[in-house]
C-alpha cells in the first residue's frame, strides 16, 4: 500500500502538467510543478521528494542534464522520464543518465501512476548507506550512534530519527509537515510545538557544543542541515 508521496513534475507543457498534477492530487499525493529545467533542478535539490517526473525537452536545462546533475550531487530520488523522445537509443541514454524509468508520450495516466507507485516503493539510493556524514557530523545507522568531531552524542530515539531525516536531506529545506510525517507519522498538523521542541533539543546537542552551526532554521519554511557555504 503506497502512502502519500511528494512528487516533483518538471514539464513545460501546461496542458500536460495540469492533467498529470490533477491525477496525482486525486490519487492522494502532493505534486509540485515546475516548467523550467533550471528551476526544476533547483527545486529537486532544495526539497525532498519521493519521485521526480521529468520531460527531456525543457527550456533552460534539458531533462538528461537535470538527472545527471542530481546524481552527481548524490541526490538519489527516483526519476522517471516522461517524454515524446521514444527511440531505443533515447531510452538507453535516459537510463544511463541516472533515470529509473522511461515512459513515452502519449501515455495512459493509469500506467504513469503505476510506474510512479513502483518507484515510490523503491528505497532511494542514498537510503542504502549505513553511515551518513555532513561535515564532521556522522550518523551510524547500524550502531545507532551519532558523533561529531569524534565525540559521541547521546540521542533519544526520536532525536536520532529526526537527525537522520535532516541528514538525508542535506542542504535541502525540510518542512515541518515533512518532519511530522517522517518522524512522527502524523499526516495532519497536531497543533503542537513538538517539532520545534525536538529541533531545539537536537540543536543543543549537535550544534551548541561546537563552533560551526550545521542545523539552520529557514524562516516560515522549515529546517536545513548543511555546512556553511
């Protein structure tokens, strides 16, 4: 059973994007739509998504370049090419660029939804790592141990999960809603400060004893964990 997914659709044809976004929404998913290739790449790196659906022919930056850039940046979000370029060599090129699936236009929405669901069940590449690292902060997922600058950081189970989500989305903004879903399994706003409270506790352990701040608040949006640029 597939739960709610956050899907990024990078498609410049508004008629097609409106049709697809409506279908995803009716299926209970959240779909962000971007019509420009460069903006799509920025959005894919800035936010955490379950699946990216991308056209190959786009203004600003083509779909192949987007997926190649994401893979070079170690963004493992599943990517599906949805395009009218359907030759065998074109499909091979898309998959070799780092795409996980390839669907040719015209298409049936039911097939697109089935393929997106299949990708949503597949763990992203970065989730196969057993040790996450951001600057001098390390999180060992097997030993359930956190260290910074070689010092062990004692974390409660919920704090560990919260830090894991933030580290997996390194450099991207993780919204309060996303944290409620992924850390507390809330698919609604409980109208409490549970996220803010746990972020404060995590910051006291991960940042305050050290010189460099890694956990940043993005005003009116959420949080981002990254080394200073």
